[in-house]
C-alpha cells in the first residue's frame, strides 16, 4: 500500500491472516476520511493562521 510504513505492515499481516486487501478496497475505506481531514485542515489554516 501507498503511504506510511504502518499501512504496509497492516496489509502484510492481513494477507498472512487470510484477508487480502486490494488497493481499491483500501481506497474505498480511506478516501472520505482523507478528504474530510484535508478540508478541515485547510479551513483551520485559513481561519487561524491569518
């Protein structure tokens, strides 16, 4: 998986346990939280860091 080393470790352990994770499954799980986090951070920087 792309990203932090924790993601690589988690996917590796899941595959060894018999739960393969495809990139599309991963993307479906993290897309919305990523967008929300980025938007919140943008608002924070625009409001607080003036």
